[in-house]
């Protein structure tokens, strides 16, 4: 055993060893990326077991994914044998489920309680909203779900919320009062159904431990080693849960608590994670020991220097230096593309070239981007050149629900007899058309031997359909025939798609929601709109049917099994490597992982950092941490690229270089192409990179230049890769200096929508996006540089 324990300490540096050997007081390991934090946790458990300081059943280790938990358990098991099986190694959610299944009696629940996923809880919220007779347009289920989820992250139960919001005393504003009653009713119905939603798992466990001292005492006695990985991303509820479990209890001796994390990698503030948990650990646990790890074992010095340079610009952080003795390694490769398609082609060509020149396999490569919508351009090129890939932690572009919904509409418009697609969109977004009415219409259609769509127009003749349903069904039929008229009048696919998203209220519903996922859906739909626009440019004679044919071809070429949302990220990555396929993922999903070759794409102000962070210092700091996470995933080769023009929000935009690039020391980067061909062609235009001058004067640059239309970049005409036919839309931006600077409350006029009032502004200067309420025309989100808006 001693030999085994000693062997565990070999292959660790001094600080790592100290962390493994530490006993007694709480232990905080704060350290930069790749410094062995996760490795220390594993070795610490194994060592405590091998030296009999703790029994397996006394261990509780919390990891970020189930796969990480599995790996940790396996490694410990290989050292101490099958006894390790009685350790608890799991995510926060799984640990809570285990506790709740055991203690269900105290809560008055069946042990077989159900766990509602987000679709289930939204369905329940829709029922609650109906029961309370709420206007679903004003209070969409998604928005309510996201608010309630945030309250639960903060451990605010319905009664507490009724008090704190003033709803109980009648002093709350309308929204808070509604939210309070929805929350109360929702929670009652969950309870009646013996169900818990995802956020309840943590909140209920905390309440259980706090309300039942004997239950808390049981777990405090049981768990003597508590370890938490990625501690920087715990939210308040998780923080309190750990505190409850690691409290002293009656025996007076608290469990040994070890948390590891990196404040610089905190990237889940939008989900309620609070960096405070790590920054104030020492204050919360006065006798805590802190160990810093500074040696990085993952990346080359070049990669680390770049990552350090970027993160060091964040205010209020504890400075730390990461170093490695693995040598400088190759330079970072940089590339400035004319547009996102060319950027994607660059990535594909490099992967190909690395394969030929250095034997790099696709499975060694990961490509990161800021938002899911960006995967589309990459996917298209990878499909065309036949490089196998996998989108991890998200759904392939054409398999995303919002994209399928939109395409289903287009199909239903192109073919009124396409029953499957007509029925798919019948109640999307929700129009109160129930399954029963649908079944009645289907039966009527069958009897009359007409299509479902045709039957809709004669809904009043169908037996068993109530008058209200008839009205709804006919309204839907009219909506569809209006859209068909538009398509028949020669409107292109982009215009038809725009009309679909607008007239159905689909986009409005997503925009009204403050769930970040719905923001993503809007971005994806904007991306689909861009696909349609490009199609129109490339094939001026093509109609809706031609466009749909092309979409089917691309969508069907997905040969590799899809990775679903909520699926185990590390398992998917491992599978991708085994299959030898390129891994595509967002920067958020990449946390904790490592790859020999990493491409971080889209380094543009407005893409990364994200547009909505530009005006908010806190959000900008989080974006910078995301950059740090991304750069530090690379072991050997790192690529950074940007596109001078990217289609976003439905229009091609010229984006300045990301401000983060300015911080990467120039000698570390080998720029294969440093300026887009536009920058060269533009009279007097200074380059975006290096000088700090952006292409359109975002930060004291030259400004005033407009993107050229119909750019023929050298790469587009290259024959090695087939062209995606990318050209640019007709939207002509105004010079940066002419973008009106708007504030909330300003009155404006718009050429098409007329008078409006500004209700929100995101970003500044040429990146500014304003949300403007145009009264009966609705609220629009407009990129001011491309919108005919005048301030009054
Ligand atoms: P992140 O912040 O990204 O989660 P981390 O701090 O958890 O990173 P690990 O994933 O534990 O870092 O380690 C990074 C890499 O370095 C792994 O491949 C690990 O096996 C290796 N490593 C860690 N410590 C040592 C060591 N002392 N000797 C050799 N390799 C090590
Ligand atoms: Mg780790």
C-alpha cells in the first residue's frame, strides 16, 4: 500500500504533491488552465484511499460532466480496486437525485418522482399560464421558465419570492406579480405530479438539508472527503449545498473540503454561476489553505504567453503566471479571411495540409466558435471537402428545431399538400390549435379525399370542430395562402422566409424571451436567412423549390450520427477522436478539454467578443475569460482567424478585428494573411490588425469605408475547394460616422416602419444594435449601420 501511495505522488510537482497530501482544513486550489487541477483531485482521492485515511463510501467528488466522473472513478478504481465503487463521484445534479431518492419520505414524495426536462417544464408552464388566463404573447412560457430557473439558482422559493417581490402585499409591479403567481402555481403542480424540474434538484436538496437536521447529520457523518472540480462555475444554490454538506455537524469535525478552479475560466455567469464563490472562499472558510499551481503541462510556451497576455487585461483579477518547460513550440498561425466561407475554407485546407505534412488526424483537431450559428459555414465546407466532423454539445445546423420549423414552413408553402409539414407547423408557434381539432381535420380530409391543407380551408364543414377552433384553423389557412401568394408573385426564398418568421410571430416570440437559448435560436434563423440570400445571389433564377432542394442535399449529407443537446460532452469528444473526426464546438463547451490542434475562429469585435457584451464591462470581462479558455485548450498548434465580413443578423457586416487580438504579442503569430483583400482595395483603408485601428473605425480607426459588393476573393476562385457561391447582399451600410447614436427613450423614424421609440441599445458606434418599438409594426431589433433610421 505504501508503495502504491508513493507511486501516486510520482509524476506530480511539489505544489501538486502538497495539495494531495494536505489534511484537515479546507483546501482551495486556484490555478490556471492545464496546471493539473483535475489530475490533483484524482490523485488526492486515490492517495487518501491507499493510505486508509478515508473509506471509499466517505468520498463525494463533484465533476462538471458525467463522463468526467466516470473517468475519475475508473482511475481511482485502477489504483484501489473495486471498493472504489462505493465512492460518490458525480455531477451536482446526479448527487442530488441520489440524496432525494433516498430521503423522499421526508419531503412527502414518491421515491419514483419524475424529473422534468426543460421541454416538460415549459409544457407545464403553458398549462399554468392557461389556467391563470395569461396573455401568452406577453408572458411566453420560455420567459417564465427562465425567470423561475434563475430564482431557483438563487434558492428563492415561491413564498420568499411573493414576499420579496411585493406580490404578497400587493406592491409588486405587474410582471413580478404575475411571475409570483405563476411560480407558486407551477410549484404546486410539480408537487402534485410528484415531479421536480432540473433546478429543483439542487434547491430541494438544500431545503431538505436545512429543514431536517437529522438528514443533514447523516450526510455530514457519511462524507468525509468532499471535492469539487470547476468550482468557479458553481452557482449560489450549489455553493450552499456544498457548505451544508461540509458543515461540522454534531460530531464537531467537518469533512475535508477541496475545491479547485480558475477564476479566469468562469464562463457561466449567465447561468447564475458566481465568481464570488472562488474569490471569497478564503473569507468564507477562514482556516482554508490555498495552493497555487503555476506549471502548465498542456500547452507550449507560445500558446501560454498568448493566453496570459489576453487574460491579463481583465481588471480585478489576481495576477498569476503560467509557465511550461515544454518549449516555445510552433508559432500561432493567424489568418484574416474576406468572409466566413473563406475562413472555413482556410480551416479545412489547413486540416488537410497538416494531415499530409505531419500526419495529424482529423480526430486531433478541434474548431471553436463563439455562437452555434457560426458552425454552419464550417459545416458546409467540411461536407464539401469530405472531412468527417462532429458538432459536439449542440445540434447540427439543419437539425436544430428552429431551422426545421422554418424549413417546414417553406415546404408547406411550396407544397400545400405536404401534410407532414403542414401539420408540423400547424401549432408552431402556439396558436391554441389542439390535437383534437387536428385529428378531426385529418379525419375530414380523409373522408373527403382532400389534403390536410385543403381541409383546413373548409374547417367549418368538418364535424366535431368547435367554432373557436374553426376560427383558428381558418386563420392559419389564410396565413399560409398569403405566404403562398407572396412566393407565387416571384418573391425569392429569403423574402418568403422573412415573411414566415414575421407573420407567424415565430421571431417575435423568440425575441421577447430572455432565455439565452432563444437568443441563439434568433441567431440561427438569421443564419438561415443569410443562406437564402446567398442562394438568391448565386442563382438568380432559382425559386423556393430549388432552394429547398439545395437545403435537403446539404442536410442529408450528415453521415455521422448527431450529438444531441444535453448529451455528455466528454463522451462525445472521446467518440469523435476515436472515429477520427474533427470536433466542432462552441467555446463554452470546450471547458476542461484539450486537443493537439485547435482553431479558434471568428475573432471579430461583435462576434467574439459578442455584440451584446461590447457595451458592458462585466460581460466583456467574461468574453475575455472565454478567450482564455479557448486558447488554453491547445496543446501544440493554435490557429486564430477572423472574417472581415460576416453575415450576421441577416445582413453582411464588416467587422473590425477583435480587440482581444490586439493583446496577443505580434511576434507570436505567423500571419498567413494579414488583411482581407478588401482592406487592400479600399482607398486609404488602414488594416484592422495590429494598429488598433479597426476597419470601420470602431476604436479610433480610419472609419468611413464601406464594404465592396460582390467581392471576388482569391480563395473563392481557387479550384481546390468548391465555391459555396458566396456573394454579398444588397444592403449598403452607411459610413461609421453616420450611425445615429441612440439612447433608450429616443424617438426615431424608419423608412419602412415609421415612427418608433428606442427601448434598448446594445453595443456602440458602428456595432450598435437598437431595439425599437414601432407600435403596430412591432418591436424590431436593428443593426443601425444597415437600417434607414433617423433620430428625431
Ligand atoms: P483546466 O483548467 O483546463 O481544467 P486542469 O488544471 O484541470 O486544466 P489537467 O487537465 O488536470 O489540468 O491537466 C492538464 C494536462 O497536463 C493533462 O494532460 C494532465 O495529464 C497533464 N499533467 C498534469 N500534471 C502533470 C504532471 N505533474 N506531469 C505530467 N503531466 C501532467
Ligand atoms: Mg480541469
